[in-house]
């Protein structure tokens, strides 16, 4: 069974199977902060994290929060909130980036992570291929 689904602005798949494991999400979070720091030339301090109500979202929220904090960033947890609200709040709160933990309309066993830049938009194609 192929459970690796890469979206246009993140990853998604069956929770607890690659690529959607806590270990991979931890590495992804560290890589994300490294990318932001390199792009901005300084430590990205304020990153928002929201999620839907899938049970696995709580595991991924903790993993990605640990990654951000270990890299010197602040993880602001928004709790269960629509993906569009994360995008809006990223801009409204002048955050460096936003992260949505959600698999949208996919089955409840799935989960995913989407990333937003400081303007609440998807990252450009070049960033997604790094």
C-alpha cells in the first residue's frame, strides 16, 4: 500500500506510517526552521501551529512544537482551528510562519502538515523542492 502523499504545500499520509510519523515530523519541523532562518537571516521567533480534531494531530503538534523550540523558535499553539484561520492569523499576528496539521477532506486515519509563509500563503515552488 502506498501511503506517501505529497501535497502542493506540505505532506500527508496515513498516521503512524512514513512519512506521517512523530519522528519524521520532528525532523521536518527542524528543517523548516533551518530554512526560515537561512531565508530571513535570523532566528524565526514566532511560528503559529493549528490543527483539526484528528487524534493523531495531538501527537504531531507536540513533535513539531518540540522541533521548533529546539531550534530557538517559539511555537504558539492555536489548538483546533480551520486551516484558513491559521493562514489569516499568521499575517494578522505578524508571525514568521504558520503550520496547519490537517488532512482536510481525507479519511480520519490520515493526517498532514501544511506550511504558510509570513503572508499566510503557500511557499513558492523553489522552497517546496528543497
